[in-house]
C-alpha cells in the first residue's frame, strides 16, 4: 500500500512541476539554513566538553571596583595568585597557574639552516608557561615523557605532536626528548615531553608548555612578576579542580579573607567561573579563548526555525490553493472506497517525497554554502555525514517538516465531499480558509520585514561606528610590531631611519594604538586631595612624545609629554580629570598623582580631549599616558598625504620594506593600516550584518516564491471573473490593480505587526553599545516600501498576464 502511495504521489507531483519546484526549492533553502546553523551550534556547544571531571573545573576570575564606579570584571588575576591559593585555601583537588607568552622559537639544526617560528601578535599565543598540575586538570595522551615530572624542572618544554613535527620533522617522539629549542633568542629549553594533539574543540589549544620553574631562573621573571599583587596581568590565569563533594560556594566563602590578606584595593573580589562558561562569557576576557555570544547563537537557531516555517507556510498555502484542481480526484477516490485516513496518508506521502528531495538537495548544497559564507562560519564547522547525530538531525528535520507541512493540507483535502466535487461544482474556499491563508501570508512577510528592518538598523549602527569622529586621526597611519623581545635601541634606530624618509611625517614608539583591542589598566589617585577616596580605575598606555601629534589627539590644557626613558609625568584625558575631582582641565595641570602599576608618583602635565580608547560597546574610560622606552612594542608611522599621489605612498611603503631587514633580518615584516585595525574592532558586527543580509535574502526569496505560486493559482481561479470585467470595459491597469490590492493589504498588515517586534529586538541589540545610533522612523517606512516593491514585482507579472489575456479564452466554456 505504501508503495502505491509513493507512486501516486510521485505522479501527482510531476504533473504540477511549477508547484513542486517552488516547494522543493523553498524547503531545501529552509532545511539548508537549519542544517548550517545546527552545525554551527553543535560546534560551539561542544567546546571543552571532553575533559574528565569537567563539571569540577573552574577558572578563578575577579573584579576591581573603586568608589562610585561599576566593577571591572577580569578573566585574569595577579601573577602570584595561583601559588598563594594553593597554600592558603582548601577544597581543591588541583590548582594550577599558566601564563600566555609570545615568543620567537628558533630550532637549532647542526649542518642545516636554522628554523624560526613566531606567533602573530594579533592572534592568541600557542605558548604558555605552565605549572605541573596543568596536565592533571587537562590530561593529554603522552607520546613521550612523563606528565608528573615533565614541568617540574627549569628550562623544560613540552610540545604537542603537530608542533613537534613542524619544528623537527618526522623524528619519532621518543627521539625528541632532550632536543633544544631557543625562545626569544636567549631562552634555551630542552624538550621534556610530547603529547598528542587535541582532536576535539577546546579553547585551551596550546602547543608549547614551558615549565614554571624556568621563571625564577631566567629573564621571564621580568614578564611574570611573582611578587606583584598590584597588577592584574592580562596573561595570567588560575585554574582549579574542586575536590569531589566540594561545592563552589564553599570555596568562594574563603575568598573575602584571602583578598583582604593578599590583594590591594577594598573593592577587589574573586569568583569561580565554570569551565563551560569560558567559551561564552565575554565579560571575562583572556588572551587565548574565542568568545561566542550565547544569545546570538540562540538567535541563529531562531532564525533557522523561522526560515523553515516560512518554507512550510509556502507549502500549506500552495497545497490548499491548488485544492480545486484535485477536488474531482478526491471525490473519485472516496467513491471507490478511500477513507479520510487513507487520503491523509496519501497526502502525507506526497509531502514526504517533497521533503526527502529537499533534504537531499540541501545536503548537496551544504558544502558550497559553507564555502560561500566561511567568513562568518567558525573554522572547523564541517558536515560529518557518517556521524550518528547528523543522520538523526536530518531525520528529525524531515519528519518534523513532513508533519508541519502536510498536516493541514491533508486535513483540508481529505474533507471534501464527493457529491459536491463530482457534480462539477467549484470548491470555493470558505471565509475561514481565506483568513488562514491570509494569516500565513502575513506571517511570512512579518518575518521578512523583521529581517529587513534588522538589516537596516545593523547597517546604520556599523556606519555610525566607522564614521564617527573617534577623537584621533586614523588615515594614512601604519603600525609595525617588532616584538617585545627586540631591544629599545633597535626600535629607536629603526624609527630614526623611518623618520628620514621623505614620505613620512611622524614616527612614534609606544605600547598600543589609541584604539587597541585592549589597554592595560590600573588605579590612579590624586595626591594631596581633600577627598581621601579618590582612587579610580584607569586604562593607560606607554607612549613617547610623538604619540599625540601623530594621532592628532588634541590637548585641552597643559603640554605634551617630554621625551623620557622612564615613568616621570602623565597626560590624562578629560574623563580622568573629572573623576579625580577637577572641574576644569586646567586645574589638573601641575597636580601630583600616583599610579598603582608601581606606586610611581608624578605631575599631570597635560589634559587631552576624550577619545574612543575602546570599542563603541564600552564607555570611554578614564585614561592616562606616560613614558617608558622598555614597554614600546609598536611603531606607528604617519605617511605624508598632502600633495602626495598613490604611487608616492607605495614608494614610501616599499622603502620601509627595504629598511626592515637591515634592522630585523630574522623577523618578517608585519605591517597593518590603522584604519583596518579599527574596522577589525567591529568584525562581529560586520558578521551580524552579513548574517542579517543572508537571512533577509533567504526569507524574502522563499516568501516571493510562495507569493508567485499563490498569485498564479489566484489568477487561474479568477480567470472567468477577469474575462467578464474585460468584456464590461475594465482596463488592464484596473484589473492589475484589483488583483494586486489584496496582496498589498496583507503586506501593510505585516508591516504593522513586524515594526514593534523588530523595534524590540533591535533595541535589545543596540543596548550592547555604550554609543549607538537611534532607530529612526524612516527605517520602518523604507522597509515597508521595500516590501511593497518586492510584492508588486513578484505578483505584477501574473497580474498583468491575467489582465491582458483574451477574455474569449476564459469565457469559452460558459
């Protein structure tokens, strides 16, 4: 019987090729969207789920708070904290600290060319300095060496299998023990172990593990200060594994006393962050993990569901609209003994054939889709066709779509009365069915309009962020990073050579640019103030005297910093001046302040206009700048633009490329334009815009296909009415307008429904920005006009085609 249903269903579908093609393409797009988003969601939700005892693994995080300021949350801790936690607190099975480290790795090879590897400064470093318990909390499969002892001695390093192969070639793992590696030209380490690479998704994808005792016996103690509690080191992490039976609350109850005994600042607090939260919580930043916004991930799932529902609505609308054509077929089947259950099963079979074809088509289209949208699809997202969960998901989608799309048409079509249909009487839809069909069209266009409005608002916010005056110049500036390990003398020599180029107007040596992904933070307080609690949290940068003029940061009062190799004086921004109690910027000039990074004191020599030191997500913070040559790791170059041609600028860049190897022969040149770095600030928003554009295009395309098919059936249904109107003198314009009017009314209703929904969700999205654009009234008008134009273009062809048809053809049977 089922075989017969499939044969009959196939014949019915092939007789109505246009209807079948529209439904298959619509369902395929909806299922493809669901499949892509399922792969993204399952990829992101799988991070760090494989560690033994994962539910007991936590990261120690904290927050700093000063009077009258919101707390500043930190995913990192002072460097000495892990050791002190191990000594003073209880309830842990293991405690470990690790420290991200950027380094050039040199592989000495006797008789052959030396290999050099270097981690990119704008990417998470694969190198960490780790304590021995690290491998107890995050166990690996060891190919050589011993997990218990590999990191216990100084000048040892453990490598993953893949990076060991990069360094040494196809040498067996056991033969690599004792081989030498040189980090940053002078740190000589020997290989103490080789571990197998992680095959599952993790944020802890490190490849070089330097033994922690190396810190006390090398220059690393300058980078990892194990005696400083005043600095929350961005690269310092503390991981713990709770003992069985111990709750997080029991451990956190010990933190207040620990903070009071060890850490500066009354507003400092510590918390435990679950391992499962690290991948999704952007409130706690670190130097290695990729953060995923969980609400955005849920939003993606919602988008996939709504697009699939649009495709299902298409199916229902087209199935019920073409019911007139199948009325006699249903009547004959009933006369010959078919019951409602048998008829419904027949229609479900047809739906299943369509859905199965759409599933196969979506699977075929998946790889091209992943390639086309690889810019905002996370690396590692692939279809694994032989995994059980993939087949299970496709089966669930196929069955769910069949039930959703097939239930109502099967119920409606199986209820036709054979007496009426076999008499040749038309089966005109009841008002109830008309209302349902109209409601489904409104639903489709409501979703499409929400996407259109969302796209306009996201684009408006991105334009606002990229074109707002940020308080500094960003054109014709390039940034170069020689690296921390390079000596200040070399950097100064390189800067002097650049300054001699005719196409260069200014050169500055500093730590980070004004709009860096992150700035260091510490406390600053006013000395001699009558207000005892005037210590505030401030971001800061180490700069030179060329920094302000190169970036065009304007002074409101005082002067620029004088050249100096040490920390002597400070320039602060206007917000910092107000936070320190100065009502006028001029009042701050000459006043003494003390900063928490070292307890250093010095005068404020200048106050600058506020500039966007962070992205538009965050409010402009109090900010100060001071000098120290050893902290400079970035060289900024301002290119001459007045009267310069593009070719002259290219010549300047070529000259810079020639000078670089004369100073840094073993280091590749990494050059970036500053405005590109600012654009990278909003990479996530750009991806959101791409996603909204894609979702909008898919939703509109599916809706238009359904509308096109529905319009075609409507024109066929009203063919005689149109013929009579033409005989009575109606013009083509009158008929086309009449046929389009009903659809346009539904689009206007959809706009009324979609506007508050879109406003709510986009308002929630804009709340993520401290500085944001407004949701203007014209956005809704423009979205409505776009929907009307799309509707007119979609149904206009069918309406005009029906209007110009010779009435003799449609009235011949009367």
